[in-house]
């Protein structure tokens, strides 16, 4: 953009208003209001919001075009991030900040009688993900663009994203999230890049023109994949990368055929069947495992994305794939897109005439797999029967990959049949299954975990046999989060304070935050730091009041746990502690209890009984605590409904204490822990996932560590005896007693018994009783520490100062250097 001679400074970002930008935005908004949106009068905030989005989008089109043109010159290698989930949240602020338009947009809107913040909050979250894994993909896209790396995301354009959660009588209810209802100004349909994805049919032998015997996939039911592109702007660097999301549509031929046969109704039904594929995001739910529609989604993404990349390649190189691996790398976000391994083989062999060995070299030279879980029950397996029906040609290929792989195992460990059985891609049994993680490992040149402990546990446990065979494939890439969204955008007060001390460069070089250490003991700076936190706490308190009707007092410690509800994450342990505090206060020990507001939020998978019951417990306990005046002077509890990305943007800056309390060895990494640390919260946490690296970075004095470690858990498991723990711990006994006697379920007798049983179960996999005492003690240390505001603030500053490692820029640099080899 040209620089205008007359500029002034406004806005929270202290950016200069560029009058050209401001005028351009203004006239483009008015243009879009009338010509694109057809608003003749009575424009509502949502209309202005869309008009603003379209005007901002116009502004980045030129950079988008330039970035795209560079990609297809094949001068450099490119990365492709394949993921069933991209949990983007809102796009507006990201785009506006990236292009340095915040002040200009503010001015333009002001002159049109609108407020930027209000329009920003009109945008619906793109909730195209469940939680950590999906949000990680979104942070990664942001970092790739910020680092000007040629990386494209491929995902699914779900019509319905993550469900909306409401709470009635303390229980979770799910409503569909039709986020596209009012249109999505950030997407552009690219109909001319539509491709066809095959399903069903059968594979047959035939003899090709050269007289060779080949296989092909015939009598298929085809579905169209239509791409929708979303811009991913880099932070003030002129780069705009692409996130390409696929929508399923019925093929024209299909309809025509049936229409011509006179079978109108059937044709329409077929159309629906095809379009079902991208209708809804699956919640991460064990009870949903093995669903055919989910498999169709996975293949749909893998096939469409690979075809798209290959067709771009062929424009320049025809069927010459000799250099293909030099220019492409596919990162598989968990096993969800791992059918890509078999699909790339199929495309290269069946559609482009390569020999097996050549195709295999390309496949294993371009695929890289990331694992995100250690829970054995979460590892994906698909029934062979289902694969054979839905994707017969892929099953052929998987069998062939397995045969060749097992020959390699047999060669390495002659006669070790048991090992072959263990490592086989096919799990034998009544109903044989394909082990998707093993397909990912065998078909990739790189396998990584997402935190140091997690990666180590993978090679020691789940993937031990594969590590013995190919140690060089395995590596760690500790997760990170984007500091643009998770500090600069969500915490403008802190951003301004940090900018004023150490300059603005930290936004793209987060290690620079370490300079804040020099201010950690500065009384004036500490006061400013506290003031920002108080403001942020007031902002969250208003949200809690609005959504939960609970009064949060910003002078209390804000103790927060927000994440998916799962037994291993132990929201239950948190509630047990809250009940313990309640018990202490009602017993007359109030003076001993430091004033505390506890906030818990998160969605339970719709079919996950104990997770949903935990939500009910939190709400029932909250109702008792908040209505008892003796207690509510010191203790408040609220469950925030419909926790999502936008809610997190208000929650993170307001936290004093971040709850990261998973059973050691179960949380692969965690990323909420990083967002909280960056915003100056202190962590109360177990020795698990990335908590360990947070602890290492900030030091034990500024972190409340508790609980058994992973190796202790393994040892302790055998003799775990919750009943004797309860016998020897009066506090826990009283908590269980309160639950048991129905104190929190007055008119709902016995409803919490399953939760009580889970704690008292000697085989409790989550070891809740075992960590109770240690947790309560750590909470006491946290409460005591909070009494000394200066020391607490010092620790808070040091947490932010030492959070540099947890920028996703660092993570992406590591992917780019070590795996993708694109820098
Ligand atoms: C599987 C089968 C059928 C339907 C859904 C799923 C499914 C969907 C989503 C399974 C798993 C997920 C998501 C997993 C996830 O979010 N894992 C988290 O990944 C984060 C990023 O690496 C880590 O920080 C967390 O520790 C990990 O739990």
C-alpha cells in the first residue's frame, strides 16, 4: 500500500492510521454492503461485520496471488499439512493485525458509526476441530505464514463444526453448529479445481497397452471434492498462504444417469449420500469409533488433497515423478489422514503408471506422521471388512505393503513369528483390523511425538518394535502456540506493556520475552503488570456473570481448568479439591482458605457418560457453594458453557493459576498450558506432557508440581488401594463422605455413585485417589504464594518471560528444518 502523507496515531495498537487504507476500507465496505451483501437499508452489526471482512479480504488478495504464483514455480520444496481438523476460531483480527490495518479499520468504522470490537465479535468461530489437535493445526498454519514458509493446509469444510454446548439443570446438551448459515466471507470456492473421489466398486486385473498385468478400481461410486480456499496471512510480511478445505458434492453423471432412468427420488437420495461426507465434524468419542462415515471423510480428504497436489505437478512435469519427492512433504496430523500412504501409492501406480518400488520410494520419501496420543484405546483401527467394501483397491495396496514389510521384519529377526504378529499392519482376530498408526509408521520417513516425554514414551512403549527396526525415523517436536493470537491479540493490555519495555519484535521472536526478566523485580513494572491482570480478570468476570450468573471477584485468585472433559485430564480431581475447600470453610476453618474463584469449562463427547456426569457434578457443587453465604465469601465455582477458541481468548489473559493435572504419562503435550504460561499464569501441574518442559523453562519455584511421575504410576498401579488412601486421609474421607451422603445431589439420589466408584476402584487407570493429598498440598502452596502479591507477580512475569520456547514459530522451524527440509 502507498503511504499517505497525513497519518495519525490511534487505536490500542499504537499503530498509525494510514488514510489511504482507511479510505479504501471504508469505500470497499460500503461497496460490499450494497453490491455483495445486498443490504439496502437497516444494516445490522452482522452485515457491517461481513462487509468489513470482505473489505479486509480484498486488501490481502494481491499478496495471496503473489504467494500462490511463487508456489507453483517449483523452485523450492513445499509442505502440506493434512488434518481432519483446523480449529481456526475467528479470522478477522488475525487478518487485520497481520496487515497492520487495526488503526485504519478502527478509523474507517468510526466514521461510519461502527465500533471495530463489536463487529469483530459478530464473527462466528470456525469450530472445525475438537480440541488440542485441531487448534495445533491452526497455530501451525499461522506460524508457517509468519515464517514465510511454503506450506499449504488441507482439511474438510464441515457444514457443522464442533457442537454447541448448553447446560440445563447442570447437564450438557448438544446443539448443531451451523456456522456457515450466514455465509463465510473468508472462503473462496475454487470450482475449477474440483476433483473426483472413488468409493465402493471392486478392483480387477487387466493387461495394459504395454502388455503388463495391472490392477484397476472399477464400478465405483464417485463423489466430487470441491475446494474452498481460506487465506492464512503471515504477520506483516506480505505472505498469504492457503488453507484448502474440501466440500463433497454429487457427481453430475451420477444424477443424470438416475434421472434418465426416471428414478428421480433415488437420484436425489444419492446426492444426499455424497454430500453427507462433509456434513459434520465427528466429536472425539470412543463410541463413534469404527463409523463408516468417518472412514469416508478420511479417505475423501486424503484422496482429494493428493490428487490436487499431483495435478498441479503434472501441469509442469507430466508423468515424470522422478523429482516429486524433492519438492513435496506431507505431514499427517495423527492417523486420521494416514490412508494418504496407500492413496499416494494407488495414484502413482494406477493413474500414473509407476512401478511399485518407485512409488514406494516416493511415498516413504514424502510422508511424515505425527502421533498425538498414548492412550491405547484412542489408536485408530479399521475393520478389514469395511475397508474392503468401501475402498477395495486401497485394501489390496495395504495388504501388499504389509507383506513386503513383514518380509523385512522376518529378514531382520528370522523366525520371530511373534514379533511379526505384533508388528503386522493387520491385527488378526474374530474381526481383523488395519492398524492405522502402523500404516503411518511404515509409510513415513519421520514419526514424531508432540512433547519430550511423549516422544520418549512412544519409543519405549507403544512403538517399541518399530523403534528397534528404524530408530532414525523417530523424533520429537514439542508443540507450541501462536503468540500472535495467544498473546498479542488476546491480551492487548499486556502487549502494550511488553512493547513499551522491550519493543515489538517479540511478536515474531518470542525468545525476546526473556528480556522481561530484567523487570521482574521492578516495583513500578510489577504494579503495571498487576493492573493489566486485574483488568483482564474483570473482563472474564463479566463473561462469567453473563454466561453462568456467578459473581467472580477479581481480588480472588482465578484458578482455571479449561479443556475437553476426559477422565485422564482429571477435572474430577479438581472438583474433589473444591469440595475439600468447601468442607474446610463449613467446618469453621474459613481463615485457612485463601479467597478463590474456580472456573472449569470444556465439552464432553456426547456418548461419554462419565465425562458428562462430571459436568453435572461441577454444576451441582457450584450451586451449593455459590448459594451458601458463609462459603461464597471465600470460594466460588462456575462451569462456563460452550468453551471454544473465542472464549479462550478472554479466559487465558485472566488466569492466575493454570490447572494441568492429567495422570502422568497420559497427556501427550497439552497446549492450553502454554497459552496460560505465556499470559503470566502459574501452573499447578503433574509431571506430564509439555508441563515438564514448562517446569524446566521457568524453574520449580514458579510452578506448583505435584503427583506421581509416570514411572511411579507404573510401579504403584499394582498396589493401588484407594480404600486405604481414604482411610488414612481424613480430608479425602470427608470429601467422599459428602458425595456419598448426597450433599450435592439432594433431589437426585445416588446420581454421582459412578464417579465415586471410579475414584474408589483399585483399578482406576487415572489414579485420582493416589494424587489427592499431593494435589491439595500443592494447592495450599499456591494459595500461600498468592498472599504475597509482589512475589506472585514476579513469578507471573518470569512465566511470561520464559515462555519463548512455546511459540509455534519454534515448533514450525523445527518441522521445517528437520522433517520437511524446506529451509
Ligand atoms: C477419532 C475417531 C473417531 C472420531 C474422532 C476421533 C478423534 C478426533 C480428535 C480422535 C482424537 C482427536 C483429537 C485428539 C487431540 O486433540 N489430541 C491432543 O493433541 C494435542 C496436540 O498435539 C496435544 O497437546 C494433547 O495432549 C492431545 O490430547
